[in-house]
């Protein structure tokens, strides 16, 4: 009996050691976040073992487990007509609220989900719930894009899927079919979806043949650059749940169909060293020492290598492709962007991506709202359903929807 108690105590201590992470005192729901992160780490380690044994790709297994768990949840949608459609070969999920009063035309949001270009789906309850609430709160038609995922396809196919679906929806006949006001359309997305939304918005702004364009773009903790993995937020939050720095670098490598042997070189910015000629013209567009306010720069120092590895850019030229890294776009393109909302979280490696993009857009003359949350973390906005329900999720979601309601 005594041995059993000793064993249980040891297991409890090991579990606590595995779960516990030192987190900033301002983080919302810290213990719940630790449990979520510990669960995600355990699942990831299992998936990587399966990958190592060459039984399946770890991202395929991880996405299967996410979708299997998601089937256990049920979200009501009695007042919203939810249907699936195909727009120019791309699957989408439509959320269409009933007409109100004498209103003939509705607002609309094209939404692109996150997940590192590899995980989740427009059909999962997390995004199904978000889009349903958006449709109800805004009385808007929400188009949730079901782009193809890594490893089935890699860049630029996710971008092409999002662009094709959006351009199809912007056709006058399609908007008329869904009773959408062509002057009140937003494009939006979170994390990797925010990356795709920004890239699609830039591409649409340059299309001279397009007759209908988005009125707004709304980017939720977007990932916007792979040029510098040592911005202050990357340094400050390198080990933060839900997206530590090494995981974000792995997502980039998978998105570009690269090799993991490049991970350390990317982490120390060898791909954008001073002797890498391909990176010279982009350096000024991502100078965080001038783009970030002192409250974000804190006491962090830039990491700029004198000598690097130019062959990395040769092996992965997409590292400098603005369709993948919208923060590197030219000023001429930024001037064409619509009124913009960017939500950032203090405890997020991607915080500075959003802040720098907001600053560059403002300098280009675009009206920007930067909505920063000091107690929130990456991915929080979709975590509003038990057991992954966080006060940070409700807080950020309400602020985001409020801005859309006031501006769309």
C-alpha cells in the first residue's frame, strides 16, 4: 500500500513538472493555458514519433486527432443557414443569417482559418462557432474558406485557393445570389489565415480588372514574415504556449516544403545575414528598431549576422516572396490596402509582425486600428468552447466583432 502511495506521489509530481510553465503574471487563465499546452505537447510528441517510424506524416496524424476530438462537440446553429459550396474549385462553408425587416442586402466577411497552413478546418466546431457568431452578431454572410493543407499541398497553393475562392465570391452574380452588398465586404483571418487574408488583399488591390474590392481587412494575430525570427516578441515569447518559436519555424518549413535541417540557421537569421544579397532590398521594410514603439522593443537587441548562408534563399526562395510574407510588400502596394484592423497579443511570438504591419500601413496612408491585448496569447480567439474556453477568447472575439460592426 505504501509503495502504491509513493508511486502515485511520484506520478503526480512528474505530471505537475510536465504541465507547469513559468508564465507572465498578466496571462489570462494561466493554469488552464498550461493544461492546454501540456496536452498539445503530448499529442505533438506522439505524432512526431509516428512520423519518425514512417507510419504517417505528423501533421496528418495531428489534424486527424484534432478533427476526431472536435466531433465530440456540438454547436447550435438554429438561426443560421449553414451550407457547403465550391467556389472556383475551392470548398467553402457559407453562414447565411435570415433577412432582418426590410433589409435587402447584407454585409459579408470572407474568413480564412488559421492552423499553420496545416491544421484545422472551416468545418471544425472552433471555426464553425466563430463564424456562426459573426454571422449572427453582424447579420452578415460569412464565407469560411476550406483551403487545402500541408502536407497535401505547400506554398503557393494555399494562397491560390484563398485567392480563387475570394475572387469568385466577389463576382456580381455570386454576391446577388447571397444578397450581399458589394460595398460592404471584409476579408479576414487569424494566424496563418491572417497571413493568407493579407496576401489575398494585396493581390486583389493590384488587380486592375476587379470591379468589386473588399471594404476592410481584419487580421487576427497574423503571421506576416519569415525574415527575422529574433524580433522582440520572438525573443520575449520564445517558449510561450500555444506557439513557441521553434514550432512557428517548423510551420514555415512545412509550408515551404523545406528541410528541418535548416531550422537552426533560420532561428539565428542566417538566411538574412548582411552578406546575403537577395535580402538587401527587403531589410528596410522590416526594421523593427524603427517600426516598433519603445514599449514593444524593451531592451531587446537586433540579431543580424554578418556572415550567413545565401544558399538557404536559393533552396527556399519563398522566404522572400510577398505572397508568403506580406510584411515585405512595397509601399506602393500598401497604399492600395483598405481600412485595416489588426489584433495582437502581448504573449505571442507574432505580436511584432502585426504591429510592424500596422505601422507600415499607417505610413502608407491607410487607416489602421491596432487592437493590442496585454493579457492574451496566440490563438486565444477561437478558444471559447468548453473545455478550451478562455476569458481571453471571449474578450478578443467581442472586440473584433465590435470593430467589424462599427466599420463594415
